[in-house]
C-alpha cells in the first residue's frame, strides 16, 4: 500500500495541459451542436413549402411618385434676407428662401426682387413670439408661401425656406 500512495502523490491532480485541451474540445463540440440544433428547430428554413404562395399577376407595378411640383419647375434662390424683428431688444433674422416657378417664366429677376421685398416687409412686422415653436414656424412658412404666390401672379408655384437664423 505504501507503493500505491507514492504513485498518487507524484501525479498532478487535474491532468495538466492535456486535460485542459480535452475539456476545450468537448466544449466547442457541445457549443456547435447546440447552436446547430437551435438554428434547425427555432429559425425558419426558407424552403418553398413554408413560404406563402406568390401571386405575380395580382400585384400591379408601383405607380410613379408624384411630387409637390411639376417635373419642369425651376428653383430660383432669393438673395438672403437680413432684417430686424419688431421686438424691444434688437433681434436680427436671416432667412434663406427659394421660389419654385414654372418653366419658361419671363422676368425672373424682377420677380425675385418683388418676393424679397415682400419677405422683408413681412418679417419687420413679426415679433419673436410669432415664430417660436413648430406652429410659429409653420405659420411663417404658410404666410410667406401665400404672399409669394400672390406676388408671382400664377408664375410662382411655391416657396421653400432653406434656413432661418435668429440673433
């Protein structure tokens, strides 16, 4: 028995590097097997028997997207408008706008000047509380769009606001 005790005392308890490698290989095999089983049972396989039938004749071709303006409309940039608002502390406003006109509109330079003057006149009568928030900006956009359409006598299709800076 003394000989048996000596043999067990000299051997390492865990098996060393060989035991670690064997454990790692078993873990990898179990992980791959578990993942494969999960993928097989839990995920749809995409075979034709599980997919819904396709009816190609029932789905019409998508209609072309209709924009807000006609395809031949032209965007004209109005020079930047810088003016003071009607407020007790001086507040300056810079507004970058463009107008959309129909193709072939004559005298666009005078039209740009008239729209710019109208925008300046409208902004000078506003206070900061008139254009605060989403609703205030929406009102500003609608009012300027209406004024540009009236000023353009049918040639202006719309007004786009590119930027508004208050200082």
